């Protein structure tokens, strides 16, 4: 008897963008997926965090903790985002304090209960979901600066055939030896610093023989989100990113190759 196909959808970095989240869930379900996974960072950047949290829980999305969720759930002093630049930390703190103040206690308790990683089999592939990397929740794994040798090391240390992460905000994938693979799923919360309004999730299908990976673009009402952000008095820099598609903050963390793709 042939092995049944398994099809899953994965994304991260909701950043309180409930409109993109709803659109992505609808898109994935129309494609006949078996399960949707979120790799963390539910809040931050966008407006009204409870709306995204309600969606994740009501639509049975299987979630793990990101650094933001660990901080909000435990009411820490900052987002543990991993920034080093004072300007980036300034905006991160504004975003964090807004999200913490506007997240219900029930949602904070739920976030505290979530695991920091998740393992399952996708076909024959031992699959590991993490937020930043398998070794650290807020580690940035960039396509231009992360060596294949290091990814091979992580795969060996974790005994994973398929590693998925998010955190950087930019989707990418790399094939490793023995059919193994690393995939950054992208994020739904803001565009990829490419001058468009699209956001992304990842669709994975295994038919028992091979793994197919598709990065799926998501269109949503970004102008409505910008209006909601303005009503909540969130920074104009955040709103500009949603409208124009270019990052105006969190730029210092970008390696030079990734930064050159942007406007700033």
C-alpha cells in the first residue's frame, strides 16, 4: 500500500498581523493541509495582539514559543529579540511594552505553557521546529552568513532530517547531505524588505519518497492594518514598512548582502 501524502503549512513572526494570519490560515486550508504550525513570535510590531492570539487558538494552529512569547508569557523586561543596535532596541521596547500591556492574562498563561521546540515525522523525515535555531531561541540564521557546515552540524547534533525556523523575517532554504534540509519559513507579520506588501508562509508535502517545499505569498488588506496601527499610536516607522514594503527598523541586524536588497 502506498504511503499517504502528508501536507503541512508552517509560518512564524505573526507580529500581531491578524489580517495576514487569517488570510494565511484560509489559504493553507484551501490547499488541503493536515496541520498548520506556527514557529512563534505572535505579538510585537502590529496592533491589538489578542486578535492574533484568538485566531491561533480558535483555528487550532499548533504553536511553539518564540522569544517574544516567552517574554510576554513570563512578563519579562524586554522581548529577548537579540538586537545590539540602540535604535533597534528603542523601537523593540516600544513594541514590547505595547504588546505586554494589551495581551490578556489568559493568553499570557497559554504562551507560558507552549514548548520551545517540537518534533514529529514528516514522511520518513525526522522534523524539528524551532524559533531561531535548534540551539538558541533568538539566534539569527541568515542565508548569506550561515554556512552549510554549521547547518550539517546542527542536523547531526539534533538528529533531525528537516529543520525549520523563522526569527529573521526572511524565507530561505538549503539542501544538506543525505537528503536533509534547513528551511526558514518566513514571517506573516511584515513584508520581506522587498518593496512589496506580500508576506509568506511555507507549504511542505512529503509523498513517502520526496519532500516538496513551496513558499506561498499572502496578500491581505495592508492598508487596513496600517489604519489600525495608526489608531493604536504605534510608531510611524512601523506603519511605513507595512505600506511601502521596506524595513525602516531592525536594519542593523541584517548582514550586508541582505541589507543591500532593501531601500535603506
